[in-house]
């Protein structure tokens, strides 16, 4: 997967920072992700959901709202309405430069903003909210007793997530005037509501109210023991997996890239995109990507061919050492193998019979962790040379080329 750093203009002319997570090959569709209140596009949950959708074939644009993350502008001058306008600016940016989003995803207050904006995105077919409030003004509980101070004095500094933010009265007036009832009832798009029962930031009854407001098609998925920010990796991954499965009912799955398969005993390599060097690799049901660095004209979405060869040598070495240690019941706790590859002049290679030109040299550094005696360590290093891939690389190799 490739991530591009992008910029576009927000509602007030400020430059907004964005990332576009791209799949291998041409995207089947585009999605837009709106982050939670005072968060950023780079929180783990946003990143994992975007990457999971990209692996499915859907490109995802996630951006920082005005005054947050790496975006310009003053947060103190923003409000819920400006967030909605920023979202619509992001939609226009996608529409003008790539394709309008067919999927809108919003986390927490970003979910409320997505619901408010969705009616103005005719191309969108599906909407997902994660831990979203039923009404935007729910966010005011984060200010506690300072709401009165803000209203009386016009502004106040509040602590949110351990960071200070200036909140003005216009923010409170703006967000208090918004109701999602008509937006959700008139959505006319598939809606997935995701919420954690133990969410103590936005209580579960908010999800129930959103679900009741919406008309079919609508779905609800519980996020079990997750917290509001999906802090644990397994919770974010679960949410990403559920969104990926659900959205395929509403985005044409015939356009999504199919995982390549190869017959048993065959490692199949196929171009992912004829305009790049990216290669799809299928081996016994496992899928990998190979690529070249940007300096060679590639996108570096995966290891280079030589890095894959080095990985095969390293993996085989580690497995061979572990197998021997198990058989001999040696106190080996961990094996690490670092492999580098280079071309060297034949005269610099002591074991080479070639007189001129260059030869391939793989340098293998083996780290053995455990309470091993010196003779045990030496024996394990000797066993490393019995690795089948090692023997293959040092032996006579015949490559037969056939063509269809």
C-alpha cells in the first residue's frame, strides 16, 4: 500500500493536510475519513481502517480539520459547521483530482459531521459512523463547568486529551443549533453504526438513537470492549475488517481487485499495474508484493526481488537453526538473521572460481539469544550452513524458461 501526502484548501482558505492511502493498482473506489474531535488524521484507528480498505482496493483520503494536526488555520475560530464545510471541500478535492467518494466514514464528532454532510455528496453510496454522538452538542460535556465561563466571557481555555484548546462562544452557539434528525432520516444511503458498549466518552444510547432515526438499509455492529478511540490494535483491526466486509454490499465488488491464486507447487508473479514495477505474488494461498525503490522508478510498495531472495535465505537459516536446537534441546531463546546483498568484484571473493567481473555476495549476520555454551553457539553457526536455501544459492542452478 502507498500513502501520498496531499494538501487542499479548507473552508476559510487555510491549507489542510491530508493523506491518501492507495491500493496496489487502480482504485476501485474512493472513501473519505473524518477524525474525532480534536484528534488528527494520523491516530491509529484512522490509519488502520484506511489501510484495511486500501488492501481491499478502496483508496481513502483522511485529513486534519482546520487548526488541528498538520493543517493550517485557527482551531479557536472553527465550529461544527466549519467541520462540515471542510468535509465538503475534501469531497470537492477528491472529485476534481481523483473521483468523488462513494464511502464516507466518521469517528466520534467526525461521524456527526459526515452525517450532516452526506446529503450534499450524491456520489456517496454508504456512510459509516464509529462512536458518533446522536447530536453534535453532546461534545459540550467535555467542557464541564467551563461551558458557563465560555458563554459569559466569550471564550476559555479547556483541557482536552491533556492538551489546551481555546473554545469560543461561537463554537457552543453553532454546535447547539445543529440537529442530525433530518439529516439521518433523509440520508438515502446505506448506514453502518458502530459503537462500543463500554464507551464512556459517547454513551451507547447515542448509537441506538442514530439507528432509530435512520431508514433502511441500516446496520449496527458492536465493538465489544473497545474504548472510544479504539486504542487497542485488535479493536481498530476488528472495526476495519467489519467495515471492509459490510461496504462490499454497496460498492460494486466486481470492480474490486481479486486476489490472484496459483496452482499448488507454483509461485505466481503477475504485474499489479503495467504503469509501475509493482508485482503481485501468490504462493500456496499467501500473497505478497514486490517492487523497486523510487530511485529505480518504482513505488517501493514491497521488497525488491533481491530483498525477497535475501529474506528466503534468512528465513531458511533461522528455521534450520531452530529445528536443530529443538532436536538437541539447546537453550536457544531467539534467532535473528540479518542478510544484505551486494555485487562485488570476483577477485575480492575468496571462495569464487570466477576470474573476472562481479559476483553476488550475501552477508549473513546471525544473532543467537540464550544461555548457550561457546561450543553450542559454534555448532549452531555450522548448522546454519546446512540451510537448504544456502546450499541452493551456493550450488549449481539451472533455470528453464518456458512460454505460453
